[in-house]
C-alpha cells in the first residue's frame, strides 16, 4: 500500500520525530511504500525571525492545545494546512497516518478535514499518546485510531484492509460503525522489542534540523512505578533492547546518515543496569566515537567507576528526575531511591565529566514546609555540580498515573472536580495556593544561584 506518515506542529524542532520513523521502518519492512512529513520543522523553516523566536520555545505545547485559535490565526495555519494537504495528496497515498500528541492534535484534525474534503477515499489513521482518548474519533474524518504501541496494529490493519478481513478482530483499534464507537480488544505490548525494525529517517532532510543528532529508544517503559508517573503505565511491562542491537543501530546511523550524537529518548536509559553496562563496554571496545545522553534513574550501583565507564562510552549528559530531597516524599512517591545516593551520583557524574540536568516536583501531595526546605537546602549544596535545574513544576495529576486512578485513596480532589480547576487534598494541607507560593520560592532560588554561577564563569 502507498502510505504517508505525518507529524503536525507543534513538535520538537531539534531532530526528526521518532514515532513516525518507527512506524515507517516497520511498514517498509512489510514492503509498503512510505513517505514521511515533519510539518513542524516545515512550519518553522518558513517563519519570520520574530515568529521563530516566539515559537522556538520547547515548552509551548500546552498553549497549542489550550489556545489553538491564537496560533491558527497568528501563523495563518489554514493556508499552511491547505498547502501541505495538496502536497501530500500529490503522491496519491491510500492511507495517511498522523502522530497525535496533545500538541499536534488540533493541526492534525484540521488537516484530516481538509484531506477528506479533497480526497474522501484516502484513509485517515490517528496513532500516538493522545489516542487514549476514545472521544477523539467523534471529531469526524478519522477512519481509525491506533491505541498504544503502533507497529503491529498498523501492519495488521493494512493487511486486513487489503484482504477485506474483519476489522473487529484487529486488536488495538478504535473506529466508528453506524455512529457507534467500536473499540477492539487490547493489544498486548510487543514482547521482544529487538525484533522491531530500526526507525527510518530517510524521508527527512536532516540538514533542516539545528542539531546533528538522532533520537533513539533503547528500551520501552520503566521498571519502577512512581505514583505520579503516566509514562511507565503507558508502556506497560519494562522491555529493553540487547546491547548489540542498540550498537547495530548506531553503526547503521553512522554509515547511512553520518550522525554520531544520539538523544536517547527512553523513559529511563538504565532500566536494566547490566544490559546498559554491556552497551557501554561494546561502545568502548568498538571505538565508534559516538556521544549520547538521556534520562536515567538514580541507581546506587552507579559508582564513580561505572560513571567513568559511561563517559568513556560517550555519555555526555544525564537527566535525573530527582523530584524532592525529602526521604518521606520520595518514599510516598515510590521512587525507590535514597537522598544520599542522589547526592553522591550527582557529584560523581560531575567528576566523570557528565553534564547533569535535574527535574524537581514542587508540592507533591505529602510535601510539608520542612520537606520543601530540605529540597531547597539540597539545591544550595549541590547546584555547583548540576548544569541545569529545570524550572520547577507543581505536581500535575496525570491521567494514567496511580495518583489519578486512586485519587480517593490518596485523599486528592482531582482538578476537574475542584472549583478552580486545580487539585487539592481533602484535608487542605496541599492546595494550589500553597504550591504556587513554594514554586515561586523554588524558581527564585534557581535564578539567583544560576545567575551567580554565570558571573563566575
Ligand atoms: C522525547 C520526548 C520529548 C522531547 C521531544 C524530542 C523528540 N523526539 O522530538 C521533548 C523534550 C522536546 C519533549 C517535550 C514535551 N513533552 Co514529551 N516526551 C518525549 C518522550 C520521552 C519520548 C517521545 C518519543 O520519541 N517516543 C518514542 C516513540 C516511538 O513513541 P511514541 O511517540 O509514543 O510512538 C508510539 C505510539 O504512540 C504509536 N504512534 C505514535 N504515532 C503514531 C502514528 C501512527 C499513524 C500510528 C499507527 C501509531 C503511532 O506508535 C509508536 C511506536 O510504538 C515521551 C514519553 C515516552 N517515553 O514515549 C514524552 C511525551 C511524548 N511528552 C509528553 C509531553 C506532555 C511533553 C511536553 C508537553 C512536556 C511539558 N509539560 O512541557 C513537552 C512538549 C514539547 C513540544 N514542543 O511538543 C507526553 C505527551 C502526552 C500527550 N498525550 O500528548 C509524553 C507521552 C510523556 C508523558 N508522560 O505523558 N518531549
Ligand atoms: S523512574 Fe521516572 S519513568 Fe520510571 S516510573 Fe518513576 S518517574 Fe516514571
């Protein structure tokens, strides 16, 4: 079948998207003809410098979801969507797949509408994290929604369309039949992720991206289950790729695209510490000259020799979700880490030459003033070794997380049930006002410490 895969604005501008590249790799392995379009970078490339500056901020995504009308008018998106719909249809695809995140959803819906008007017979398939909302199908113009991991579902869906076999038996799908939402049986996660074909980046003009990096996924999911996290439940059971398989992909990338730096986009790159160490050993022995970074869990087994080995294998940056420096908050979160390990690993990583970024959650449900103060003291003690502390975010109760699913047990009133749209605890020990006030102090401290640090450089 002739297929086009599209990611709409707004998505990351630094490198090509991994979602449609994985789907493209799988479909090509099944002998389909595939074209991919990164419309986010296409939009950026044609903007004025002023608009570029405004849009080129990483964390605008929420605004593309909440205030889409503003962006639509501001950037003349109707014209953009029309132009690209014509271009995509020029190749006469029989099926067009869109990658749906909250930030890409509105433009994708607009585009599906335009495409269906111009070419009603072209099948429109939505896939991606925001497809966990069944209601999306009611917007119209979407023939199928793929829930969860997409590789096997899209392959089977196409096979069934081609063979005219019953769609109801294809697991992991949502579609409309006589105005009724049909949700087929849940598809199990792919057990052996070493069998998934490497992502296919050939359709992207890699020179359009400002960084010479490619994204990689070395595992899916996370072995831990933090209460606030929506990512580990989304990927189900933790699965990891064999070290050799990961290095093969890097070698392919060097040969095909000449790229030696990788952003590992895993939920956590060291979920299986033994396989992770094996990857480091192979990279050192093969002398590929690659560099890489990613998000990692604090794991007490990462001693200074381990971190030095990581550096020698090309690790140049790690991001830790520290969240809090209060042991009682970390325990409530089910983080399974000790404050002293966090402190030691940050220090040892710094000494090994690895740049560290840290995320903190301000106002976790059981955080008291003294817990919050422990976090501030921790930052004052350690900021010298931390390259970036990301602006604090108040705790968001994410759909899919344990906190969301068991809100009643945790004594939480969810945002949609509260008068001001912000969650709070039933005993009022944690409210939006308390969190915002702490957030202000947190962000002020970070600005103060880091402006001092810059003065010293
Ligand atoms: C890397 C990443 C980023 C990077 C982007 C880098 C890049 N590669 O472009 C950065 C740091 C910029 C980023 C930022 C943000 N991110 Co982010 N990010 C991720 C992360 C960790 C990996 C994404 C990825 O590449 N996955 C790999 C691919 C293979 O997985 P996938 O995209 O889910 O695709 C699979 C399926 O969904 C499906 N599928 C996807 N598309 C399609 C299309 C078709 C046709 C089909 C059939 C199937 C299909 O099949 C794929 C293969 O199995 C995910 C979490 C995660 N571990 O997945 C969060 C995630 C995507 N981010 C999320 C969020 C919320 C954000 C932010 C809004 C955070 C914030 N509060 O600011 C910002 C927004 C930035 C922006 N401008 O859009 C959410 C999205 C939720 C949603 N429903 O939209 C996620 C899921 C994390 C979460 N815990 O909820 N992010
Ligand atoms: S360690 Fe990170 S990815 Fe794993 S469950 Fe906790 S927050 Fe989620």
